[in-house]
């Protein structure tokens, strides 16, 4: 039986330009991230598509108020390569976990439905 990859912590703190930046993978953030990435197969696009990388970084690093409204956008040109990679790896880990859990659930649901409708 295949196991689902371990999900990264929901909350981490990254250092961006010598400033601690707390990150929280909320349901809303995850939903925003899965909009352009619709399957686990498309996760590779994060590494290949600069616009998608910028989207993921911007969504993860945008400062928001308690209602989720944008306060300020990050300056992606001021983020080092290693800082950006840390954020991308964290987001990719959550997306991988999300898609594999959903796939596992979908397969189980299909199995249950098949057992119910097939003799």
C-alpha cells in the first residue's frame, strides 16, 4: 500500500531579508494555490514556469489582514534564491499532500461506489 507523503507543518517562519516572516497554510491559501495547479501531475510546472513560481511566492508571502484582504505584496526581486526556494518547497509539500490525499479519497470512494452498484 502506498503511503501519502508527510505534509509540512501548517505554520513555519522563514527569514526574508533578515526579517522573520510567519507563514500559515490556511484552507483559503491552499484553495488559492490549487486554482492554477489542478492536479499532482501539474506540480512540476512550479519548477518550469516562472509565472507560476511568482504566483506561488506572491500568494504565500502577501501580507493580509484578519479577513484575508491584501495589505501589501512582496517584492519578489528582493527575495534571495534560497529564501524563495524555501517558500516554494513548503508550498509544494502542502500541494503534494493535498493532491495525493484527495486522490486516495477519490479512489476509495470509487471503490465503495463500485462495490455498491456492481453485484
